[in-house]
C-alpha cells in the first residue's frame, strides 16, 4: 500500500434529492485547507461482574455514523450549497442583477430538517460517500492579509463505497480587503451605512444538530437541527467610545458583512458578492487590549436575535453565475 499526503485527499459535496440517500457524484469538489471527517462508533460495554476484578468481558457496537470538520477558502459558487444546508432555504432570481448573473437569497427554513448534502471523500486508498450530511457549526473568518476562510463541523451517516472522478471548476475567492462591516439602526439603513473599518471579523452559525438514534438500527435515523444561534466577533482599533457605550446600553442594531471581489467581473459589470445581514443584534461582551507599544484594540462579541419587525434573524444574498442550487 502506498503512502499518501493529506493534500492527496479530495472532498466534494452534492445536494441530496432524497434526504438520506447518497448522490453518486459531487456537484462541487472543493479545494480544502483541512479535512478531518471519519466514520466513528459508540459501543456498549458488558460491565457485569463475573466473580473477577477485571471491569468487563466485552462490548458491542451500538451505533455508527461519521463526523468531523473541514475548512476551505470562501468561494463564490460552492459556498451557496453549504449555506443552503446551513440555513435551509434558497431562492434564485435568474438574470438578476444582469443577464447570466444570478442572485441567490438564502434564508432560515422554519423546519428541523434542512436540505441535506452528500459528502464525498477520495484519496489513494478510499473512495467514499456519506449520506445525510448536515453542518452543525459554520464559521466565516476574515483576517488582515489573508483569504476569507470557512470552517465547518458536520455529521452524516457512515461512509459507503463510491466510484467518483474528482474534477475542480474555477471559482472566485474573497480576501480580507473584499469584506466590509456595517451597523445601522435597522435593516433598511444598512445600505447607506458606513464601513466601521474592522481589522478582523467572524460569523458563526450554530445549528445544534441532533443525532437521532432509534431502536432496531445501528445507523442514526436522522440528523435534525434544533434551535439555531448566530454569533459574530469584531476587532477594530479603538478611536472613540461608540462600542463601549453600545455595550452598556439597551440598543439593538442591524449588522452587515459584505464580501465583494471587485477584481473579477462577471456578466458585463457585476462582481462576485456575498452579503450577510443580521436583522437584530447587540454586543454581549467587549474587551480592550492596551499594549504600551501598540494602538488600543477593541474586540466585541455580537449575538444575533430574531427580529419580529423584519420576521427574520438573518438573510444572505449571493451573486454569481451559478444557475441554481
């Protein structure tokens, strides 16, 4: 058996037509930074006493599934399928904003069974597909001088043999200078709001995926989601007491993360773009770094809430040349 590098391992995703039934081919093969997704198991131990002091005589496997994590750069097409899985609903406005360029709006589906994915893994030893793939936590990170990255933790059914031929399509990436952060009194005010000139920003979506085991099967019956939480962390150089004051008052705001790759033109005049809006949020905690030889830096953690006025907590708009998801 030949040894192989981690870089030889390929990772793909596809939307499942029938929930829990693995697709045969990946829609997107995703260049990845890290991939740690494995079959795993849970055992029950026979710990009855047999007249000796040894703690047990054996065990049986109770359930098998797969779980782990993966990370990659944020791209303008495959990210849409991941976000479909994370939030559960997507609609496409064809030829908007222009012919050949479409806007995909991703919103929270008010259900406990969001769109499932099939995960694919192929290296020099394995060629596997994992049905019922559900992302448990999704994180988007933007740091100075780096590509915008995404990191996910996920669950699925255990792997099954596949026959795949990985192929990679060119996608457009986002870097730190492509992202801006805005706050406004409400969603309607975000378009005219000014960039706050953040140094680092991250968004986390916590799905609270539940492994639903049932009698009579070693496979989980489902991976439904529970209540979804939204968090963000922002770091910026302190210039005034704006955020210190906001941290202590009872004000809610709307927040926008906007990624635009202005180096790339799609269609005639459009750019690849991802806009993420939190309809209602506030600072949960704030810390300040006051190093003697550096500028004072504020870091604050945001929690997103459901807005009764806007009837949503979060909405995303992805502009690319993908026809549909």
